C-alpha cells in the first residue's frame, strides 16, 4: 500500500482489529521506507446505493459527505474522531440493512439527527439548523424545546 507521506509502495501491517460492527478491518501500517504510520480500512464491497436528493437527482451514497457534515456540526465540541466515525458507521448500517438500492437524503438526515441527539445536544442543534432549513425563530425554538424535553432538561 502506498505511504501517504513518501508515496513508496512498501508498508507493513503493525496491528489489525475489527471495526464497524465487524464489517471492516482497521489496520495500522508502517512505511518500510520512512517509518510513517497510518491507518487503513478494509471493507466488504457492497451493492451500489443511490441517494435521492431534494431536487430529484440521484448520486452514489458517500459516507465522507456524512462525516464532513457531522464533523462541521460537532466542531469545537468534545467529540472524538472515533465517535464521528462510529456515528457514520451506524447511519450507513441502518441504510444498508434495509436492503434497498435508493434512499432519500431526508431519510439519511433523519438517521444522522437520531444519532447526534444521543451524542451531543449542541451538535444536534447545529446539524438540525441546516438539515431542517428553519423558516423562522419559532420553529428553531420548537426543535430546541423538543430536544430539552427529550433529554429531561425542560421546565
């Protein structure tokens, strides 16, 4: 495997462990040329999954887009990169377990919101503010109140 540091093709596996509910293998590698250590993932190849966007177009499912979105929502929050990866793993697993070839972006967004609600209140609200496209302050406040009631922090 090519080293991301020196671009040589000589690396060795230092450690392997199951990941993503045993659907992937996480490998720590070390470049034999420069000694740089990096992580790779080996995943089961799955059937293509298309996401139906709000405008009706379709695009391939991209877990990196979800990861980017939740990392933006969780910026400067006490959430580790492993927690972000696990969240995306859970969302992807929910989608793939349905055995469908197409899913709406709205449904994926709801899965992300469900996961964020359990992980971090602030990240949830940040994600919701974009995902739900609030029209006014009252709809935003309603979402916050619902979240507080769900967490037992309300009134």
